[in-house]
C-alpha cells in the first residue's frame, strides 16, 4: 500500500549523512515524487511551498530525519481539513439520511454495505434505498448484500423513479423509528446530464443529512476530476476511498485534501463487509513517509 510514494520519498535521503542537495534539486525531487504518485502538480507545489519556512537557510544541512519531519509537517497541514470530519456513527438525529455518490466501478454499492454493517455492529437499525434503478445489476447487488447482512433494502422495479425509492425508504425508517437510511445512486452522473439532474432531484426529495462521494484510489487524477464534478454539480460532505488493497499510489489522497477540501471519513481495503476503517492522516503519513 502506497509503496510507490514511500519508495520515492525514502529515496531522497541516501544515507544517514547530511543530504547534499541544492534547494532546486530538492524541490524537483519532492514535486516529481508526488506527481509520479498521482498527486496533481498544484498539490505537489503546495506541499513544497509549505516546506519553505522550515527549509530556510538549511538546504545544504538537512539530515534524513529533518527532511522526513519537514515533509510530514507540510502534508499534515494539508490534512487539517480532517478536523471537519463528522462521526456518522454517533449522531442524534433519527433517521439520519446518508446519500452516496460514485461512478460505476468505484465500489460504491459494496461500500454502502460496509457502512451498513459498521452501523449495525454499533447497534444501529438501518435501511438501504436501492435508488440506482438505471442498472438492474445494482438493485440485485445491494439486495444480496442486504440479505447477507440482515438489513432491509427498499427497492422498486428496474427503470423506476430513483427519488421514489429514496422517499419510500425514508418513510419506512420513520414509521419503524430506524436510525439510518443509506441511499444508493446511479453511477454515471459524471458524464450524463440527465443522471446529474436525477441526482439533484434525489437530493431535493431525500434532504440528506450527509452526502458521501465514493472515490476509487486507483483512479489517480481522474478520481480528483470525479470528485470535482460531484462537488460542482451535486455537492457532498465527505469522501470514502476504496481499493486501497490494490496498487494505490497515494498522491491522489493528498490532492483530495488540498483541492477538494473535504475530509476522508473511511478507507476500504478488500471486498468483505468488515474491510473498512476510519481514515486518519497520521495513519496515512506513517505509510508514505520514511521513518
């Protein structure tokens, strides 16, 4: 996990001796390491800018430990956005409505199942709305997850009104005094204007308390473009990053914090319902930086 970025960062100091790099050479190596690991150029330059105060006058007298600490502090500053994260497992409102966005292939439906299990394990009562009615396979997939987890899934026929499914799920939760409604959605909003409008309608009808963008860690810069499109067209409150068990490079997660400025709530590593964990910037930094 994040081996590419950690290897690149770790390769800048070659030994325990002082690093003999000009400031320009160090800048090139830092920016190259980030960009080659899926961070945007703008984010890479922002990391370098945040390193400047600590590097002032020290570019030729920098030990590997100093280098790692300065780099860690710079990226930590970018992840200050994590302070705005909401603990969705500990809210007072009932039912608490969570809307999930994400293009096909990001693992959105499986992620909903993971969040549902997470909540159920904490003693919460959950219902899922199968509002991705444009794809019959999505209805079947979330229904199988619901059956496996013992969680009710509200669904209509393929091609029916997604907002109506969400509305029925919310009414179901209100009538039974359930704790959460998790709403699945269609996964092609990024390129299809009609589906974007449908997503806006679901938002108006369901009035979600929290909206989550599910982003594939393997998508690199395209993941950022997806998030920006969702932010501009629909808006969301936080991010869940999937597929970290694959060859994710890690740079895109720094760009999410730097450019999208929304907290990452959870990361997913695997296909089983328990393969989800709260995101921590310290956890992330430990895995991308040399010790």
